[in-house]
């Protein structure tokens, strides 16, 4: 995509709240945007380093819970006589804390991924997410368990006392998600286009060869995992302060599957893939609502995923871009799309 | 070819290297040296332990102890990328390129060690990053030029014809700027004219100050380019010397004939198995 | 001490079914290199089939168990034939994605078929437990344990004493050589997947009457199977059998002495710890697929 097309796209996205008056549609776009951010972060691991992380929702949930707890404040009874009291913090600080904590867990998983690979890595990541879910469910003193954390404050903008805008309504939240989305895209695009991203791609393509020319396997994987987890944590934070309630169900495996479907359908290892996949699977449920029950939708998703793997293994974006090239015979690109 | 350059400095020092796989001894007390600036060849029948030695030297096989030194530094226990940082870079027996990347990008990955942009600089798109990228791209162009691959620069690595892929492998290794280059059967599968071109290429690489250790089955090539030949059989060194000496050595002849091998078939089998 | 004995007994009873689950999964992984995410769904399928035959069709309980297992085998063969056969030689990630798709589709089909309301299966065993000194155990659990052990021994014999088992073992060791020796790899894969699925369905059919049935019950079963397989080392038959008992013991003790809320978490902790410190499994020295 050239600069003009990109500019046009971004302009279009910024204009949506101006003409789309139905708040419900805006809500769908906000949630889809949050999932797109999460899918983009998963794509960094799955698409660029080739590590199938199926516990990705853990980072999302950890970011969300951390952000919620920091903004609400909490106290922990450490011993009978001492209770640790953490006062409520502004939402922005909470949001950053969520990103940092999620990034830390990404670092842990990255370290592990060096030792356990392939099928083992997949199972470790699933287990990690399940352990985190069980902790969220059972550590009631901290997380309220299944009763959920309620009344989470929304984002605010401005200087306290002077002028403040609290993000109660859809429109500011839409822009917040859009800006975060663009930032995440830029971070990932710059990273994968750099020498560090080349190292990640090299690991995916041929790990022994990459190591033999001096690519540090551990460091590249850890870097990818940290950035990926931090972005997923940001998505979790956005979700929490938008929906304003979070419970352990946020860690359900089905959400990881949703992200995987988005990435695989759109095209893993492409920058646009998670966006295309995210839009499809963010909006499709609403389109199917009238005709199919949620279970039926999931059956359709499952079948769709199988069909995509069989018939469109690289996903929509590479298929469309190669069709485009053939059709219009554009000058050959330097392989940057699927680099 | 010149006689063994004994006067020169030892760069790679293998001292009593022993490797076993669950009761099976792959290498037993193997000692040999590689000298600065030479082309040394490691030959031997299938299963003699040549590739095992390569894997041990380059860290793909972890060996404890202190049996492998490069320019005085111990390589035992280091990971492949750390060994590459010391200047020891290898190629693989089975064709090994980054198939989904363009030829230029293959070289750019090879240049990884020679770029220093930090994460924050990359995320902030500092001018330094762009300068470094164009510097790398220019260097990649030079390497492709030297290897005669410029015409394929924008093709995918995996889409190249076989002979070109083998050249690309060497180009990727060269991009890492080794001081010792280990080549594992680089001409297997090449036709005679490609092999001849490759031999000329080796001379140029050596002229650039790179020491070369070669594993190869093509005896004509080995005898044609090597300063020194080291013969492994069943995990032990049975002969070492200038190519002419090796060709006359009765024990070497017996080792090869004993395996009933015509060498070509052997080389094919080993290449296929890798 | 009495309490400990009771935990030990419970763990043994549960361990038999866990071992079944683990063996089924480890066979499929070892021979086919497929991470079978539908394993838990076959478990669920087995349980619901028993429900269907006994409660809906009023069939005999024991007959229902046999039907459930046979149908599980058939379903497994169908999955292999339709989904996996064309993926031979594909990367393990590709097959994993397909299996995840199949898992999601199957689980929600079950949800559609049986609704989310929990169901229970009646069984012909006395309600009063058997009391032996300080401990007690229900009759149905004894029955489940015995059948599980019989199936484990049966599978072991199948692998070691039959031509099919021999072909499976040689495929496990070296697929290319086995193919050259005339082993029909396609048939072996179908048989393996069917057998593994049958064991999962049997585990579900056996545990269904002990617990209640919900369509999502397979998730925990699948994840526990993974834990067992990793404990035992992937592809390791005896390892999976021992791993099943070990997981049951760890869960039982964890639930008894730490917190029942973390009962299901034990398996995942085991996975993480074992993979980090001993990725070949605890029983790496034990025989592998025979």
C-alpha cells in the first residue's frame, strides 16, 4: 500500500463517528478494534517468529486485570497484622501498568519458549493461560473471583481540576481504540521491517541457519514475546476500561482461538492480515446474529478455519495481493508484504 | 598446491575431541589443527564423523570440556550465535536458505551481526536506522555481485535453481563476515562446470583473508583446492597431509575401498540422508 | 492418615480413566505427530452416547458403554479420513490449526445437540459405597476402574501381540522404513486415530455416570490428557499410564490439602514445570510405544 492509500484509509477511519450515528455500530467497531490490536500482537509471535502461542489471551487478561486493579486500588492481607493497601491510581497510570505487567509475563513465556518448542510450546502456553484463569477465579481477595471486578473507571483526558473529559461515551472510546490501533501497527511494522524483525523471520524460516550467522535465538524470541504481550496487555486495558467490568471468563481459551482465527484468515506474517481478519470476525457475529445462534456461529468459525487452512493456507491478504499483482501487473514488490 | 603451511599460526585447535551418542562413539580422541589462511579439507567415508565434527565446532552439538579452541578462545559450551560472533560460520550439508525471503533479504539476515540499531531507535524511526539499512543493502549488493547472484537479487531464495541456492548459502555465510568458514559438502549436486566455478570462488574467498575448512566427497575438488587434507575413518583420524601424500596413503585407500564405495554413490546417499 | 488413605484410593480409581485418556493421546502423537485437540470432544462424545442410549433409548447400561466406545472408534476413523489424511506431511502447526477448528466445531455441535443443561446418567450399581476399614469407595467407581484397567491391558496387548500393533510400532520408529517394508501408512494412521479416539470415548463413557454431563466437559479432559502425556513423555505408552495415576494423585492431594479450587490447576502446573525442567517427561527411560 502506498502513502496515499494509507492516508485515505486512516482518514476514513477517523471520519466514521462523524457520519455513523448509530451508537451500537460504533460499539461493534470499538470491540472489533480491541480484538484487532490483540490479533496484531498475536501475529507478531505466530506470523513473524512462527511460535504458535495459544495462551495469548492470558496477556490480554493480565493487562486488563492489572489495569482494573491499579485504577480501583486494592488491599491484600499479607499477614494477620499487616495489610498491604494499594491506593487507586489514575487510569492512564493503570493502563501503563497493565502493559508493563503483561510485558513481564511475555518475557517469562519468551524465556520458556527457548527451551520448549513446537507442540510443547503450544501446550505450555495453553496451560499458562489456564493457570492464570484459575488464579483469577480463586484468588478472591484480590480479583473478587467469579463475582468480577465492577465499576472500573473509564479513561479520562485533561488536567484534573482544570478541564477533564471522561470517556463515558462511545466516540472518545472509538478514537482511543483507533489511536492505539495505529500506534500498535506502527510499532509492529517498524519492528518487523528492521534488523530485529528480520532476525525473527529468519528464525521462522530456518532456525539453524539463522543461528549459524549469529542471530541470537533466545533474545529474538524474548523480544517478540515481550512486545507482543505488552500490546496484548494494552488491548486488555482498553477493553477493561471500556466495558468497565472484568471477570475470569476473559481468560477463556475461546478468545485465543478467536485471535488465531483472525490472524490465520487474514494472513499470518502480513501486516494487514490481522486487520482484515479482525474486521471480518469482529463484524461477522453481528451479521450472523439474526440467522444463527452463538453455538452455530462457533461451528461455522471452526469449519471456516479448517477450510482456510486447506484452501487458503496463507490467508486472504497474500492471496488478494498476488491476485492483484497478476491482474494489474504492478511492478514486482520487494517481498515486503510477506517478508 | 603449496605444502602445508606449518609456519603459520594455528587458528582452530581441536584437541582430543570425543563425542558419543548413547554408546556409539562418533568421534574418539580426534585432534587436528587448522592454520591461518589455508584451505583444509576433512574427508572420510560415510559415518566417519565429519558432520559431527562440524556440529561440535559450531555449537550445534554441545560438547563439554575444553577440546575446541578458536584463536585461543574456548568454543565448548557456546551457542552457535556466540560462535558466529567469534568469526566461525558454517554452511549446511542439506541446502539451507531462507526460502520465503528474497535473495537480498537472505544476505541482509546474514549481515545481522553487523548492524547495531537498538529497539528504541527502530521504534522511533531514528535517521540512523535508515542510514544503517541502506548501508546494509549496499553491502548485500556487493556480496551478491561477488557471488554472481545480482541478477537474482529480488527472487525468493527458495525459488532459485539448485546451483544458485548453494551459492546463496555461501553468500549468506560470507555476509556474517567469518574469519573461519566451514563448508559442508558445498558442491554436492553441482555439475562439473558449476563445481569448477565454485573452486575458483573458494580461491577468491581465501584471498579475502578467510580460512576455510571443507567437508567434501568430490575428490577432484578436494585434491584441487586443499592445502591440507585430514582423513577421518570411524571416528578417528587415519591420515593428514598434503593432497599428493593422501592420494598415495595405503590406509586411506583401504578405508575407502573397505567400504566398497565408489565415492559418488556414497556422497549421494549421505547428501540424501542429511 | 485415614484421610490420606482415602485420597490414595480416590486417586487410584480416577487414575485408571486418566491413564486411558493419556494413552489414547500419546499413541496419536507418537505415531502420527498430531496434537489432537479433538481428544476432549471424543471424551464428551462417549459420555453423551451413554446418556443417549441409556436415558433416551433405555438401552442396557453395559451395552451402552460398548456402543459408545464403538461409535467413538468410528468417529475417530472418520476424523482421520476426512481431515487428517490430506494433511500428511504438513507442518505440525498446520495440523494443529485444523484440529483446533475441528474441536471448536465439535464442541458447539454438542452444545446444539444436548443444550447446555447438565445431564446425569443412571447406572445399575448400588448407591451405598463399599466400606473397607477407614476408607470407602462407590461401586460404580470400582467398576470404572476395572474396565479401565482391562482396556489398558487390552491396548497394550494389541500393540505388542498383533500384526497391527507391530506395524504401529514400526511406523512410530521410522515411518519411511516402515512404508518401504510394506506397511500401509494410511491404514495405520486411521487405525491409530480410531484407537486413540475409542479410548477417549471409553473414558468419557466410564466417567459420564460418575460425574454430570455438560458439553464443555471435554476441555478439561483434553488439557488433562496433555498434562498426562507430557508427564509420561510424548509417545510413551507406559509413561502415559503411569502419568495418568500420577496426575490423579497430585490433583487429589492438591485438592485435599491445598485448595479444591486449584484442583484442575495442578495438571497445568505439572505441564509447565515438567516441560521446563525435564522436557522428555518423567519416564523417559521407560519403553516407548511398546
